[in-house]
C-alpha cells in the first residue's frame, strides 16, 4: 500500500523548487523501497512556507515546510512519511493561524484536492451547485444569485444577478458565457491559484451560468503568462465532458495586453481582432461576443457561484457588510513578512490584513503606503489602514478594492516616483483609442518629471490633467490612472516638493 503525499504544482511553489522536491521525494522513496503516491495539488497560499509538503496519515495530513531538496533525506530519516517529528513539521496546516482565521468559500478546496481529478472534486463537495441548478428554472437560478448579493469580483463590483438577468431576458438564438481570466493587476494571483488548484470549481460556475441564461457555449480567456493554469483547465475539461452535458467550454490564451482585462477589449480579442475598447452602449449583456448576449465575469465571481447554489443564497448573503456580501480573496504582496492569499468576509479592516496576516513589513521598517486594487488603485497612508474592506467604504475615501490585490511599501518608498510609474503604466498599456488616455498619460509623465525636477508650480496642471483623464476616458484604463497619482499627491505631498 502506497503513502500519499501532496506537493504543490502551483506556479509560485514551482518557482521555489517544488518540482525538484517532488522528484527528490520519489527518488528517496525508491531507495528506501517505499511506495509513494505524489499528488501535485494547488498551493494553500502560505507562500513563505513553500514548497509545502503534506503527508496523508491515519490521523490526517501532516505538513512540512518550507522543504528544500537537501531536507528530503533528513525528513525520511525522521520518519516523516508517518508524521514523524522534524524541525520543518507544521502539523495540521489547517490549524495554522494564517489559515484558521480565514473563512474560505470560493478557494476552500485549493490545496486540498487533486486538481486533475473530477472524482476528488465531487468527493469534496463539488458538483452540488450544478445538480441543484438543473432542478431549477433559469429565472430561479438568476434569482438565487441576485438574492445572494454577489457582485463582480473583477473590480467593477457590478451586481452579478442584474447582469445575468439582462442576458436571460434578451432574446437570441445563441448566447455565450465568457470568463475573464486575464489577471493582470500587480499583486494579484487568486485567479491563477483557483485555476491551477481547483479548475472544476470555475467550470461548474460557468456551467451554472449557462443554465441560468440559456447559453451552451463558454470561453475562458486566460492570461498568456499562465501556462500552468491553461494546462490544468484543459486537463479538467477533457474529463468533464459528460458531467457538463451539452455545455462546452474552450480555453483561449490572452493577447498579453493589460487593456484586454477590460471586458469589451477582451471580446474584441476573443473575436480575433486587436484588443481595443468598444463604445457603450450596447452593453455586452445585450450585444457581446460575436454580437450575441454574453455573460462576462471573472474567475472568482464564477467560483463563488457553486456554493451559492449548493448552500443557498441566504448562506452567502449572511457574510459581509453593507452591500458587500460574501467573501473576497485578498492577495498580500510587496514589503510584507507573510505574503500570500487570505479569503475573508467583507468587513475585515486593511490593518488586520497587513498585520494580523501579513505580519507587518518584511524589512522591519514602518509601513508607509499600501496600494489596493492593482496598478490603477489608490495609495493609502497609515492613517487609512483602519478602513473596512467594503466597496462603498473604499469609494468614500477615493479608493477601490478591485480584484483584492494589496501591495505594501515601507517608509523608504518615493511616492512621487510611484505616481510617475502609474502614468508610465497607462502610457504603455493604453489601447490608444481615446485621447485622454493615450495623450494624457504621456503628458502626465512629462509633468511629473518637471515636478520632481523642482517645478512644483506644475502641480495644479497635473491635477487638471487627472481631472480630464477621469471624466474623458472611455474605460477604466484612463479614468482610473489618476487614482494612484492623486492619492500620492494628497497623502504624500512632501515627496513632490
């Protein structure tokens, strides 16, 4: 009888040597004459402990980490295949404070199951949402999503139920379900972790959406830099055919442009065209992919759907605060001691994420600024760290939650330089269709350079330019670039003097 071990195949773990550790374990087992079954699971999101090796014992899984190739012979000598004591032994990883304090919903199976096994997914509670959806009418499924309070997790936070009802009520011979998996924000990786660690959850959520609106075709538009996610999805789709019935899904590699994360530019790219933002109206829900009614949501939105159907709208709606219901996976990056993934209900504070989970700065210096919501998100000073993680609370201070990416900086950061980076990013990634974004970002770089050179009289001009970009740009690429620039100006004025 073989012993089962779990070694993450997640991209972050691979970068830290997980493949080599898995090979070393197999080789050492061969020398010892022990049969082992090495399962390549997803990462649980405690990145400072990767590669994290878990051993299945009669008393549950026992974790060890971070494991290096050189540690493997010593682990075998310590009888780790049976949960033996060792300096790297962490015990039951689910009791680790970093995980025990979380409330995982959409990512609860990531790091637990074999992502290439549909049987494992179903055994761990997957499939119940789809089974229930098949017993309901399309309108009833849409109502369940509406009652749950689920909002889009891609950044705009638009109510998912309203979007789905629009597609349901629009008559057409063909409708589509499109997943925006072009995760391009700095400091974000929850989409990737879900696709690599629990691809069937995304597939199930899309299939439920298909039942809800009357669509039989879906596409997953995956960031081109995510080869492991693409491979995991394709493997999962090969074995999911009968389970999905007449709903089919194709995986498409993205064009490698940040602007294709905007839904209409994504549709243009899916149709084989250059990724340029479309004018609205019409909305994609009425005229989307190939001119047909289309549901477009991101990975975490679809991944939230199976549990809503399986456990009921009231369960999901009971989590969170205000109009922000459910949970959101927050991704901790930058200058933090414990970077990783934290899924908690809305209502937690930014300070709790930074210190209770992130452990404060890795450098040991005071945290000065935190950017929330990707490269177009505002920079928040320490005085705003007690802000509740809630869409409306962040909007009230001129910030966004976005996709939940959090990048921290200590007191050595130059915020004028960060403001320039925001303008440079926009200039590099703009699709070029509208003047405020295309030209405004280029002029913005020039103005900031003059300010940094000592000409502070240019600051009013920079504010005026930001105003033009905010209200004149066609999409969030140009209209949100002023968020980081103005927040840097407002909260860290001394860096511009």
